């Protein structure tokens, strides 16, 4: 099984490719990431081409394409899905979306307390997803810092002992920004690799789904929690 993944939910653009043997053991993994800023569109295909070449794989050999479904940057998510759909059409490999926030949290599934992957949603708000030992405790959130802190403390308080007493672990590209924005950061910790690229984790999360034949619906798209500025502008014009 050969899987390719793409995530551009934040300023970090990451792609990965992994090859698994029939027994499920991983034979090969390569990941590339770059702080792309606003340059996702021009960088994504060269990065994918490089990975295909270094892994000695052709697009037709892909078994699935995994895309970080967000939430996150509206433009970045559209670029990732457009790339995945184009590769799927050209290679015949199905594509499917996986929560980008779950991928940012995945490396910390061993933490016994609450894990809170965070992305900057702008306007002093954050996208987040309360997780515990690899399981989500809620849907994706879009909240102000004080609201998110309350939700996190409430979720942590509902964990079994002794996990409820562990620090709340902030990770993801918005972790440090949220930590600094909290009025009271006691009980929260950030990790040194909070901005770790999520593409390899996306593959691990998607692998059992691909094995079960999961694929995206034809009209599948990103996880949007709020309307884009363009949509808000159209609605305002319609109401005036």
C-alpha cells in the first residue's frame, strides 16, 4: 500500500509518502515541510513530485491520497483539496479527508491528560479540538482564548483519574499564540515541537480507513467552521 498526504491548513505546507508491505509494516516514509506563508499553490506540486521521485513511485501506484481537511486557512484548504482531487483524477487513486487538528494531536496520544491541538483562526480566535489518548472529545471548535480555556478545563475535569490532573497539552501551529493570549495559563503546557508537520500523522490516521475501503464523496470538501470573508461580504450586500 502506498499513501500520499497533503496538508496546507496553516502556514506550514507538508506532504508525505509512505509504503506499507502486505503485513501492514511500514517499509518507507518520507516527509517534506516548509513554512510556505501564502505560497502553497506554487510549492505543493514540486514537493509532491520530489517525494514521488525519491520513493521511486508513480502516481498510478498510489493506493490513496490523504488530505488535511482542516479547519484552517480557507485558501490553503482549497489548494490541498484541489491538488488531491486532481491527483485522484489523474492517477485513479481515491482521496479522503482527515481532520488536520487530529493530525497535529496524534504524536501526543501518549499524554495522559487533555491534548488540545490549536490553529490560529485570526480575529483573536482559535480553531481547536479537545483530544484524549487519541480520541476526540468534541467537534472542532472556533473560540476566543477565554472561551477555549473554559472548554479545555471542563473537558479535562471530565477525564478519569489520574488523567484529569495532568497538564493540558497545547500543540499545533497556534499553540504558543494561544498560550500567550490566555489570561491564566496555569494548567497549560506547550510542547517544543508544537509546529511539527502533520502529513506523516495524516497517513497513519488514514491507513486503517483506506484498508476498509473508505474514500471521499465526490463533493467532499474542507471542514469549514465559519464562513469566509468573501461569503460574509456577499451576505452583507444581500442584506443591504
